[in-house]
C-alpha cells in the first residue's frame, strides 16, 4: 500500500461514537474505551510560564507585564498593529501544533487529546476553524478529542490560564453565564454529529466559584443548554478542587451522559514516590464516591512534577488504568528560554532558546523565533517512549 493510499484511507476513517454506560465510556458494541491521552497546552491558550516569551516589561515605555493570552496579544497589537498581531498569533498556532503532532501522540500509545481553548476563540473570524482542524487531524490519526473550555466568558477564576489573570466574572455577571451557554450551543451544533469529539469539558478548573451550590446551578444551565442542541454527547463537570464529594449526583439533577473531572497535582511532593503513594491513599475514597455517582472519572490534568521520573510516571498511569479512570497528562510540550522544565512537557527544548520579546521584536523576528516551538525542533523527555503504553 502506498503512503498516499494509506493516508487517504486513514483520513476517511470514522471514529466510533462514545457513550457513558455506568462508570465507563463505551463504543456502540459495548466495548469499554478508557480515554488515555495528553493535553495540548500552550496552543490555543498561551500559558506564559511554559512558553518562550519575555514577561517583564521595560520601564518607562508604557507597557505592563505579559501574564497571559490577553496581555501577550494586547502588547503585540499595541506595538505592531492589529493586522501584524493576527499574523504573529496565527504563526504561533501554525507552529505550536501541527498534523504530525497527532501522529506522535498516537504512536506514544494514547487514544485522545484534551484540547484547551478560550471561549473568545469563537468570536474571532474563522476561530472555529482551529477546533475543526484539530478534530480533523485527530480523526486522521485515530484519536478522540475532549473539547475543554479553558476560559469562559468573564473567566471562571482569577487564574492566568482562563485567558486573563485577575478576572473572575462568570459567577457575578449573569450575562457571562448566558454567553457561556451560547458558546456551548454553538460548539454542540458544530460537533454533535462528529464522533471524534468524544466529550465536552464544560469548564476547566472553575475555582473562582463562591460555593458548590453556585457551581451546580451554573453547570445545570450549561448542561441544559447543550442538551437542547446535542442530546447525546458526554459532558464533563469539574469539582473545582473542592473535593469529589462536593459534586452533585447527575441522576438527582436529571443530567444525562455526565462524567466527573478531577485534576491531580502535588506541588509540595518531596520525592517522586510521594506522588504514587498519595494516589494509592486517595483511590479508595475516589472509587467510593464514583460508585455513589455511577459515572466515569476523568483525570483531566495531572503531572508528577516536582521530582518526576519515567518509572514513577509509568506506575502512576498504571494506577489510573487499574482504577478504570480516563486521564490526560499535562502537557504535550513546553518551550522555555532556559531549556527543559523537568517532565512538564513530553517534548521540550533541550537547551536555551531565544525568547520572543513582545516589547522589542519586529513582526518578522517574532515569527522567525516561532520556528523553535515546532515539535520537530524539540526533544522527548528521556525515558518516556513507552511509558504510556498499556
């Protein structure tokens, strides 16, 4: 079979739609399909800590620190103009993730990607096309996609990864909840017939919520909005780091096809083994709570930094698999001006790289420096080649 024919057949492949049955994702034959994959962080949500960008503004020139998506592109636009900003931002997206990255992820033994994006992407001319492109590449490589709204209208926390640090207005301005409903209806209309999109992740880490009751109320509105357009696609709700026990029972709320998203980080770990020991300690309680809800658990983000190493990461993944959980590692790649960031990225730059300077660089310089973020110019963290295979 020629390479062209193989590619053509792969592009024509259809992913089996997934549904929730009890505590599992299953395909139409009833086969259990745990989602095992990685986040595409830094692509459609630029997180400055893991990207090669100068943050500190020069004094006396009227600029502020670059902290997030909004301040990055506002700075470039202020200096170079709107059209130039669009060209640089497009170059970022074109080079950070490419079709070949989906093949790499498949070859690592994974079966899906979690795709963080901002709701504001849908307001850009042609913004939806970035999601459609990702879904097409995933389909070509036999991968499912979890669409993750990483930043809602107004922001669901004050964190930088919502797109704008210090803004937390989803919960306090009802028009932002309405805009979030409308955004998900637009997404559901686009992807309801596309089985490659396995799950809608309605809100990433809604930690700015005042209390669990408000979280349940807003999730109810979002789920009802989605169900008016797409009655069948599984959706994810997040515990907002308030504990799995604070999440509502879907059957009591009348929600259908709902799974639960938990994120796991242990930033104060003193050793690699402490990560796995904490997982073993927490698993019985998580399984107990999962049993009460009779729904899948999806570990939508996790990493074993600090002190990560390949052996412990393998043991951790095996622990998640053994519990029957789906999971997505954070993250696929990091690019730091100072070189590798431990195991925060499966791929990273092995040595120092020239940072993009939004305060000084010309449009041409910014675009030229973006070649360094292509995965072909990065290296896989040592020892990770077979870590994710069953």
